[in-house]
């Protein structure tokens, strides 16, 4: 990892109407538009969905690092994030982000350790930490079933 501070540059290009084109060095071009709720077509990524997606993406990437450092085995993580956009003191802003994290871990994994790793990822996610919206984590841990015949001392 490089020393801080890090700098990220994105260029946005738009005309009077239509999509906005986002480019960055060595990155594929992305196109966005306003969401349907704000008068856009609703069939493109928007700044609002990018922000909510950034929280979900960052959560999973942060969890990977936390799990690796904790030596926690896991098989999959689905992160559904719902962002609430509202008006506060005549300013439109995200007020709340609800993060539903569904983690699947192998049999014999301690679900409490897995839940603690999810909570640590939520506290450590740099994108979420950069926002003033309230973040609420709903962790869900599924421990995979023991394979048939894998229990010790069981007659086969």
C-alpha cells in the first residue's frame, strides 16, 4: 500500500442534456444520468446509485481485509445497501444508509467471530466513514451445514 495521502481523479463531461461521461486514468468509461426520482430516465447509474454502490463495494473489500487479518474463513458475502435521500434544513442529502450484510461461512465457524468481523468492517469502511449519513448494519451469518458423515463418533 502507498503512503497517505492518496489522490483519485475523475473527469466528468456533460452537455445541456443527456448522459454524463465519467473517465479516469486506466479505467473504463462510465455513463450516468439522473435517477427517475429526480426526473432522469432511471435506467442508468446515477450519482446517487454510485454513492450507495460505493458503500456496498467498500464494505465487501474492507470485510475481505478484516477476515484475512482475523483468519476467518468465509465463502460468500452479499451486501444490500439502501440509501435514504431526504431534505434536511433545505439541503438534499443522504441521511441514512442501511447495510444488510449476509455472510456465509463454512461449517464449524464461530458465528459470533463472523458477526464481529462484519461489525469491524462496518466501522472501518473508508467510504462510509467519509459520509455524514447514519450507517446501520444488519449482519446475518449463515453457517454451512456439516457434510453428511462428517460428525466424529457417528456410526456410518
